[in-house]
C-alpha cells in the first residue's frame, strides 16, 4: 500500500513537471520571434534596420574614401506592385548625405496597401546607415494603376569600418491588409516622419 502511494506521487510529480516543461517550451517559442527581432535591431545582425527617421549629423565628410551603395528591389506574392530604383548603385563618401528615388507602380485596378521592408548587407554596416527619410517608415497606399516616386534620403556615418567598401540595401515589398477609412496622403506622412 505504501508502495502504491509512492508510485502515485511519482507519477503525479512527472505529470506536473511534464506540463510545466510543455508550458515553458510554448512560452519560449512564442517569445522567440520578438526577442530575435529586438536582438537583431540592437546588434544589426541579419541586416535588420531601425524603421525610424534619424537626424542628419553634421560631420566632416571623408573625401578620401568612397563607399559603393547598391540598391536591390524585390516584390512578393500577393502584392501587384512593381518597385524600381532610379539608380542601382552610387558612390558615397562617409559623412555625406545622399538621395535616390524609388518608384512604386500598382499594376492592378484596385487600391492596395503595401510596405517595403529593408535589410542591409553586410550586417555590420546597419548601425552606420542613417535613414533621414524613407518610404519604409510607414505603410503605403496606391490607388489602382497609380505610380508614385518617393525619395530615400540617407547618410553613411563617418565611423563606418574601413573594411566595408560596399553596402547593399535590399527592399522587399509585402502586402498589408488594411481598410482605409481615412487615407493619409504621402506628403502628410513624410512630414510626420521627418
């Protein structure tokens, strides 16, 4: 009889520990994506970039060094937009502010929302790229068959590591499901983000 009670207590302990481990694993898996995003944003790992406007820092431009900045655009399934960039590549001095135009075209007859998500390569350059104005700061709405050109204004920090000679900035378009009750035009949105 004492052996049965001991065995029941052991089974009960095992069940409680198993359920606690299962809950812990579920909580860890649930928190993993937000924690990873925060970690990447802080460290610049995996090319994650901050999605808030930065102020231009007035520092002396390093005229002795050029950095090649490449721009790549990609679409995604479910969004009938085409995104193109005026200049695929430019040479910029560290400390210099530069501007390049991106054009978005809605190839459907319906109003749609989308967002351009950036990534930077090499990831160590992420913390040295200051975006002053970028369409990636907010979702964009395009009317059916609309074409919109929006500038990206950025600055490379003067303390960019010497081993970095080329930075690749990739923008991938993603659809956004949204019902526009009170659409905001681009000029108002840009004015708020600068």
